[in-house]
C-alpha cells in the first residue's frame, strides 16, 4: 500500500524547502568569475569586461550596391532617428564624437608647445623644417584654400602652417574601430563608400534575452519600412546588425529547441525502460523522488550557511539526480516483487549495499569543498548535501510511504533476463573489454579546447553577419586594453603622464606598435612642463629666424601676407608660458573616460597595439601597477590553462579521496582496486574514443569528468558489495542490485545520450561525453567485474584447514572476504577476548565431536573457531539478528547452518549434539525463557553431550568499563539484564538433569564465569 497522503505532504514540504532556499540565495550567473582563478590576468580581464563601454554595443552595417555616400548618410540618419525614438538604446550614432575632432585639432594647434617631447621634436618636427619640406607644405596650403576643403582652415593655417597638429591627431589612430574607415558628414563609411556603420548601446544588457528580443523585433520592422521607402528611388539598402544580442537570442532558441527535443526522447526512452523493468511501471517513476528531494533539501540547507551559489553548481543538480537515482531504483526493485514486501526490509537490503557508495561519494565531495577553489567548494558542499539527503530520504521517508507492498504480477520481464545475460558474459566479456581498452589506450591522449566559445552556439545567419563585418570593417587587429582609475581628472592626467613615458620606451623597443593615452593630447602638469622646456630648447634663435625667413619668402610668393603666420611664430617665443588644461567632460566619451557608477572618481580605458617584442608577462610587470589589463590572447590562453588545471585538480582530489575512503570502508586493497577498475576503464576508453572522433576535451567535457567518476564508481561499488554480500551471481537479491545499476546507468544514458542530437555545442558536447563516459563505466562494471570478482573470491576461499598454521589463522581467513566491520570484529575478538584461550583448555580432552550447536552465535566467530578446532564437525546455530546470521553463514560456509530465531527456539538439528554453546547471552534471558532453553538443549544433546556457557555476573567491586558498556547497551535496547550468580545457575541446571563439571571464574576476567555441564542419558 502506498501512503498517498504522506507522499503528497512530503512533496509539498520538499517543494517549499527548495523554493525557500532559492529565494534566500543570490544565483551568480557569471560562470567565469566563479572559477578558481586567483590570477591577475583573469581578474583584470573580467573587470574590463564588466565596465568597458563597448561591452554591450551593437552595430548595423548598411550596404548599397553603388558608391553613394550621401544616400548612405541619409539612410543611416533615418535609422538612427528611429532607434532614438524607440527608447531601447541609451546611445545612438557617433555624431557627437565626430563633431569633437575639429575642436581637439584646434586645441592641439593652440597648445603645440605642450604636446611634443624632446625626442619627437628631433625625430618628427626637425625633418619638417627642411627648406624643401616647408616650401612643399606652403604650396599645399595655398592649393587647399582654393578648394571646398579649405573652408574653415584659416585658423589652422595661421596657428599651424607646418601641420604639426596632424602629428598630434595621428596619435589617436588606435581609438579608431578600424583602419578601413573614414568619416563623412559625421558618419562612419567604409573605404569604398558602399557601407555605413551605425553604432548604438542598448539600455539593457546585451545578454538579456528579453531586451534582445525587443531589439530584434524593432530592427525587423525598421529595416522593412526603410527598405520599402527607398525601393521607389531604385536603392535597395541591405541591413546587417551584429552584437551580443544576436548570440543571446540564438543560444536561447537553440537550447530551448534542443532541450524540448531531448526531454521528449528521454521521457519516451525512460518510460519504455520502466515498462520493461518493473512489474508495475508507475512505481518505477517514483525512483526520482528521493533524488529530487535530496537536491531540494540540499539547496535549503546550503542557503542557511551561504548567501550566493554559482549557476554552474545549480546546473549540476541534474548530475546529482543521476548519481543518486540508483538508491531509489534499487529500493523500489526490492519493493516491487511477486510477493508481498515490507518497506523496512527493502531499506535494509539497499542500505547494506548502497551505504558505502553513498558515504564514498559524500566524503569525496566534502573533501572537494576544502579544495580552495570557490566554485568547487560550493559544488562539493552542495553535491554532498544532495547525496546525503537523497540517501536519507530513501531510508527514512520511503519506508513510511511504502510500509507494505502487495504482491505484484508474475509477468515475465525480458529486460531482466537480458541484464542477467549481460552480467554473465564471463571471461569472453572481460577479454573483449580488455582488448578494447588496450586498443583505445594508444589514443587516450587528452587534447584540450577550452575556449569560452565552446559554451555558445549561434545560427549561420549570425556567423555570416560577423564575417561580413570583419570583411568590410576589419577585425580591429589585436588590441590590449588597460583600465585605470583616479579620484579627479587632474590626478588621472598626472598618472597618464607616467604611462605615456612607459609607452614611448616600449614604442622605441618594438614592444608596442602603437598606443593612445590622453596625455598625448592633454598632458598633465609634469608632462606639460617637460615638453615646454624641450620646445624652448628646440626653437633656438637661429632655428626660429631661419623658419621665419623661409615662411615669409615662400608665403609672400604665393600671396600670403607678412602677418599670416604670426600666431604660430608667437608660439616659438621663449617667453611663451602656456599652461596645461584639464580634460573637459565633453571629451570623456571620445577619450575613453567615464565617471564611476559609484560617483566617487573617474575610470579610463587605454588602448595599446602590441609589436614583435611584446610579451604578456613583461607588459603586466611594467603597466600592472597602473590598473587592470586585458590581453585577449593572453586571457584565453591563461583561462584555458586554469580550466584544465582546475578540473584536473578537482578530479584528482575526488579520485584520491574516493580511493582512500574505499580503503577505509573495505580494509581490503584488492577489492579497492577492483572497484576502481570500471571508472579507469571508462576514462581510458572515453579519451580514446573522443580522440578517434576528433572531439577535444572542451569545458563541458571537463566538467562532466566528475560526473563520470561519481557514477562509475557507484556502479562498481554496488556490484562489488552485492558480490561480497550474496556471493552467488544468481542470488535473487544480487540480480536486483545489478538491475538497479543497469536501470540507473541506462536512464542516465538515455537522458544525456539524446543530447548528442542537439544543435547547441554545449549540449552536444555534454551528450557525447556523457554517453561515452557513463556507457563505458556501465560496460566496465558488467563485463570486467563479474569474472574478476568470481576469480578473486574463489581463489581466496579455495583452501583447506591444513593449509593454515593454526586455528586462529584459519578463522581469520574465513572472515577475510566479509565486510570490514565483521572482519575487524573477528580479528579483535580473537586477539583480545580470553574466550578462545579458555575454550582451548575446556575442549582439549574432547574428541570425536561431530555436531555443535551455537545459541546466540552473533557473527559466528566462536562457531568458526570450533569448526577449526574440530576438523570434521558440523555446526548449527541461530541468532535474533538477521544481519549477524548472514555473516555467520558466510563465515561457516558449507560446514554450518545458521538461522534467525529467538530463545527458547531451537534450529532443526540432524542427529545428536555433542557440544552446545551458550556464550555471553544468558543475561539477555529471564528465568522462564532460560529454563525452557536449557530444557530444549538437553533434548538435543547426545548421551555424552556437554553444555558450555560463559556468562556475566554482577561484579561485587567496581564494574569495569566493558561491563558498564554492555549493561548500557542492553538497557538502551529496551531490555532488562539478568545477572545470575554461579550458585543460582548450578541449582537450575542440576534440577534440569545436568551434571556440573565446571562452574568457575575466568582467569582472565573476574566478571565472567565458565560453566560446563553434561548429560548422562545412559
């Protein structure tokens, strides 16, 4: 019966906890910032990404099939007007910027003495003073004045007849978007005058899909309207927009389509799987409940200790479901059977097998949370919580939702037969798997491709638009950006002076091919003072006189007046004391300066062009103190190194910690190695297959490495533990465990595998990597483990008593393949319990012992010792604890039959009993039960049979810690201990027909007594 009310209430509680946890958490969507970089180059790049004004900028290319610059400008202005009216854009066009260029040129002409260093005067200005150069320049000015181009040039001729301002303005070249552009009537045109660029900055983020959708709709309507207007005049403008908004829309559309398609296929596939795996398929669907509950409760608990979580960690929830769903599947397989079952019994079996897998995964992920990497600390804690609460839900809530389950149908389930056949391939299957691994290992050399572009996929139209822009406007070449900050414009200009000095050195040493810093046009006080001194030193009387004479003679010959160049000559006078100016706010946008959002200073962006001697390390060492630096190539290379190193470190941490935990849980090196074989097989084969497919390890593949390991090792733990617990491959419970593993693996393969058909590169990579990794882990578990486990267990049990030196070694070997606790229990009991020393003395004169009865046998350590002592004996025993009965049966193996039962019940013993053991259990029984038990024992004892008992008395002195511990254990279990004196037991047994041979204190422990009594049936 299913407790639907509890199921409904539990669902509501889990949903509420998940909602509450998510509301408490700020989800960090910046995946790159979440990575454990600690690297200056990455941190600087991210700061510049966040603040650079070009971050969300978009552009529209307007193309005409003929060179019609005026028509292009008209169309461009029309589009800009519509964009401004739409309210979607914070800034449209470059008119305001282009109008500032003449103002800056005039400023440069008026402040020439402040704008040239000593080296520039010598290298660039001095050659212009050659007589031929001056004559050529004056003739050019005269020619310009006679054309339309000369309008408005009078002030420039008067202030700067040599064109020195052009040298200053050329310094701004790095600010241009491309060398393949020109300004025309305030607009940016291509060199062939067939393309015009309109630029804008949206109000919203470029990656905000809501804003992106509004922009796309606006452009579609506007382009259609403008095209229709100009078709009448024979013009057919072609509009090509580019920007981050297009990539955001493409990713959303492609991912939505891929996910919907994948969900459809995955649902159908998993539904069919459940149909063929469970007698009642709908029961199987509930296997997802514990996994979902674990994630939900994990989010809630995580939110109690943290305020933020990475979106990458939230996305890992699907992987947590995949890792933990096997516990739910196994539970329901044990529950949904052809006979009535109880939830507690199903929980007991699954817990016994799965607890090691759960603890190993939890421990490994918790260790990851101490890795020192922010995102992996979150990932480790969140995943450990998810696995813990999923496991806890299966074994605490599920037994109450399913207290009992009526018998299911006996319908044949072919899938279970196929799984069994798959698991029974034996040496042939293992040989094929090893052969495959030996082939693929030659190709298993990882190749990494960690570009962030692997996380995005755009449409062919978007790719074509980007290619068009690169072809027409150029790709801008490689540029390096620096962002520095200051409290005031004066402080900023002062710092720029220092940066300019460094730039000049790097230009001279071929480190930089170019660069622009505002001090090249608006020097600070220090730079202006140095330049003015150099100016006065350069323009000595002789040089000034020579220039004045040449200008006058050449100018007068062309019709210039004698006073035409006086304003320029005044700048050459030694008494000139021009003062530097603070940069006006109106120039901020043009020069890359902006007020900080917080309103407490200024932020500036400087552009550099690298040259042959450039190195990123050297550049950072020289400019790093001034501000944040972004080098696209260096950023990408370093990010790739960090990603590879980070995920490799993560995998190494988890692999090492999982191995260590397996050793602790197994206390058995061979079983640890066998458990690790399937994940190792999966990694080798996955890397080899990816190499053959030409698919490098990208970011999604690196992220999934942890998933493959987590799931692969869980599969193998389940099967190794099942083999250790049930020993027989054909055991019904063993069959259910491997079915659970197959179901968990197959459902994950279906869920991830359908993503192989995804168009999006991220999802496609996730699908392919998961399909290979998890598939190979499942193959390794089913093909490699069964014959290896069979060989190991057969080899370890295939010996006789005579091959061991003594009884103790023989007993230890009987427990060698059991779980760690009973194995260590046996070793410690043999080592420290005086029971066996005392038994040796009691039994030394007894021979011809064929049948032994052990009542309350526990784990069967004394039983095995007796079987080792009497080589031909057979043992019968019972104990109320089913788990101890299971262990005792495995330890005694073919020489013992142990059953579950309570005193005074007796097992079905064949023949007379020679020795009956009642060791350390009399204090559990009241007088009535004890009398009945001893009476029943007397009935099965042979004519010379003996009863041997060790019992606990109430100590007359202060009890020992071991006595106190046992007393507490009995009372905490809700029972009453019965401590009897030797005299009471002597009287009781004599009344029941026993002859007391021995009833005396143990020489090793005064709180324990030995009682030996025999029957004489004549």
